[in-house]
C-alpha cells in the first residue's frame, strides 16, 4: 500500500465487457493544478485516446536485428585489428 500520494484519475466504463471492463487514465499534475479542464473535455479526450489506432513502431524488428549485427561485426573487426 502506498500512502501520501494522491492522483486524479478518470475511469471510463466499457459498454461491451467481453474484453475490458474499464479504462483508467491518470491525469498529469499540470492538468490537475491548472483546473481548466471540464468533465466533458476530459471524457472527450479519453474517448479519443481509446478510439485512436495504436502507434506503429518506427523501425521494424528487422532493423534492430540488422543494427545489432552491424554493431557486433564492428566490434569483432576492431578486436582483430588490435
């Protein structure tokens, strides 16, 4: 149990409970401190985030594999030179 920490959260209940019952959003300290956001604004933003498609990775796994292989090859090369 954590004591002494207070966070503002938004809980959005799902209408179709086959996969998820609810989504929980933790508000940033700046948003809470400003107090300029209405309940309607927060609900619209939470709904927008839920409906947004997931961000794709910038690089594929192959790019990371290739980069690791090149880096390993360079280490071997410099080890042979020394």
